[in-house]
C-alpha cells in the first residue's frame, strides 16, 4: 500500500488526520537529523496497526510531502 503524507513538524501534539485522500501528520519533533521522519514512522505504525519495519519512506525524506510504502 502506498500513502501520500503531508508532515507538519514542531506541532503542539502528535496527530494523524485524513484529508483529501491523503494523510496529514502533525509531529512534535523538529525536522532535524531525521527526528520527524522517525516519529512519523512510529506514529503511522500505531495508527495503521503495523510494525515499524513494515513502513518505509520511499520519496520525500527531506520534504514535507512524503510517499510512504506499507508492506503487509
């Protein structure tokens, strides 16, 4: 499964919302040294009820717009 995710780093709380056919992820960590990407993977794993190793950012590692692959 492929998902488009819009990331908002340094938000006041961690939250995932569905919006216009994609996901919007609010993260408390800054977009520095991969901290936000790591938190995104943890949050998506919890939200989708999958293991962390099943989630891979395949596009946009340094962008707010990311493409994420979920393997089941």
